[in-house]
């Protein structure tokens, strides 16, 4: 492990909370006092995701400022041909090819703290950051996470993290189970809002808004899904050995590269899908990692998804992973505090712009692979 850089007492604090699966329009479905205060005293925006709009790729883009083809996390589940290993909701930092912002901050002397952010539970290329909570445990409540954040905020200046990043359960669960139009979504959002208010009240109590920026984002939205397209069944029926991942973007990893044309033929007449080879995958998708995408890449649009078996799903449900241009994939972003313009509404911001924005607020340099720009709501 590479030793941490000498700590500099951070003059400013940036808190970033990621709420899983909160679509951009969910905050309009009820009264959520904490989010409303952030919108009134700061800004509210709509966030465009990377592709695929899945939890692991999006969180790494928000942590590195680049796309899946560069940071390497191309899905929640994928196979790496170089290492001959399967990534399945893994949190080992060594899967990540681009430097995360918590390492960037620590390397430049700003103590960083993470709680359940994707890939933050271990060292990254031998480097560590000062405070990290993991491994992931779904039984740990967001209330418990807030308890820890409040403790960090109470630390003396020479121990207090300048960057705090935490993953919250958001509305992803009810959105998947009951669909994005379920009243359960607003009920769950209300519980998140209560916990958010605890952080706002703490900064009020400490009288630290002139040195604290609070940012709430989500990793993706949610769309209604009603039907599966049986890609795996078509491949099996053709007698082709392959591993198929599921979702709005599916990867087909062939056992034999020579089966490529046979696989294309097997999928030719399946409805509601687009089939790409690595050679003709649009560059604009930014998911073409050299060793991790499938020999075939299958994309769909709502309300369809790559699944098995074919047919309707078990009642109304939701999913995500679709192209970022789909409105239902748009995520939230709220910000308030230091250097945040007041009462601003930003229609189109991008996930890769979060990292350079964090770096600007902390007065440090952005990570090497960051491609984004500082968001327009930051005071200059």
C-alpha cells in the first residue's frame, strides 16, 4: 500500500450523497422538505447518465469523471477476457482503470471519507484514503450512514474529512419491484428526505454553510418494463456456447469466436433489440472497453429488456440501463452551500461533470482521466 499524502487541513467540505434509482421527476411527487430547501437555497438539476445507465458504471463515472470505456466498469455484471474473471457487483478497487476522486483528494492532501460508494472499500492501485466504510451490507440503514457522517463532521479540523461520499438505498428497490409509477416510490423518498434533513440541520448547528457544499445526486432513473426478449434462449437453441448477461444492455460472450456469424443469425429475427458487434458498436456509446464487453452487444428500449425466458414480466416492474437519451433514465442533482448559485434550475447536466466540480470546490486538480467540466451552478 502506498502511504497517504501528508494531510492538509481542508478549508472546505464537500458532501456527496448518491440516492439509488431516484428519477429526475420523483421529487415532484410529494412534499420533501430537505430537497425543497436545497432547491430554494441552492440549485436543482436534471442529470444525464453514462451508458449503460446501471448502478456500477454510473457510480464509477461520477467518481472518475469519465465513461465506462475508460474506467472499465461496463455493467453490474461482465466478464474480463484478459483476467478470465467475472465481475458481479464487485467492489474491489483494482477493477477500476481510472483514478477515483477520493484517491485524487487524498493524494493532494485532502482527507477523504466514503461509505458504501462503489469500489471504495479497498485500495486503488495500492493507494488508500483515510476513512472508508465497507464492505457493502444491505442491512445497514441510511440512518446508520448518517450517524457516521455526522460523526465525521464533528471531528476536529485536523481529522475532519474534506470530502465525504456516501451511497444511499434511494428508491431503487420499490422502483424495481412495483414500477416507477408506484406510490411506494414517494413513500421511500420521504424516508430519505428525513435523513437528509439531519445532515442539513447538523451543518446549521455547526454554522458551517460558508465552508460546506452539500450535493445530492442519483445514479439513474427508472422505466416501466413489461416484456423480456429471450436472447439467451435463441443462442441456446442455435447450439452456441455463450454467457449472456441480462438487462437493457446485454453482453454475449462466445465460447468460440468462430460462432460470431451463427450468433448474429440466431438473433436476426428477435424483435425489439439492436445487435452490435464490437466492430460496429457506436463510438458515442462510450462502453467499448477492450477486454470487457461481449462479442455481441444487445440493446433495447423501454418497455423491453434482455431476459430469460421470453414473455411478460411478473406484473408491473421497473428497470434501468437504457440509453441516456431516454427521459426515464434522467437522474437528480441538488446542491446547496458554499459556491452554489441560489434558486438555479439546470436542465441538462452530465455525470462526468461531477468530479471536476468536486475538485473545483475542494481547490484540487481533477483526476487524470476526468473529461468533464465544472458545472454551471458553481459560483465563479
